[in-house]
């Protein structure tokens, strides 16, 4: 397959990736990283696998990290958002 130029239209943007289907979240997070976005990916299980994506995403020259959270629990969602904002928008706090 011929190589295509990657367009980083999301450079400087931050994304939060959550979802029930692990493989779908992986594709979305990696695509966002390729487009230049920093990302926080969450999982309830599978942190080891998630860390592998993080390494791949960081190879695109963007920041990315994993966070263990059950999005069905409000206090874990609040914690997740606070960490996301503190990392990429600390002036808000």
C-alpha cells in the first residue's frame, strides 16, 4: 500500500476516549494520535494492553496516558475528568 502523508489537523487538541468495545477505542485513540491530538484512554480492565496503545500513540509525537475507570460510577468519572483537565489545562484549577 502506498504511504500517505499524515495530516495533523488535531495538533494541540485533547481527547478523552472511553467505550465498551476495547478494539473500537483502540482504533479511535490511535487515529486521534495520528491526527495530532493528545489523548486519555480509559478502561475498566486491560491496563497492560492499553499501555501498549499509549506507546504507539506517543510515537506520533503526542501525549497520551491511560486511566482505569468504571464509567458507570460517577465518582470515577469525576476523577477521570479532573485528571484529564489537570494534565492538559491546569490553569482551570
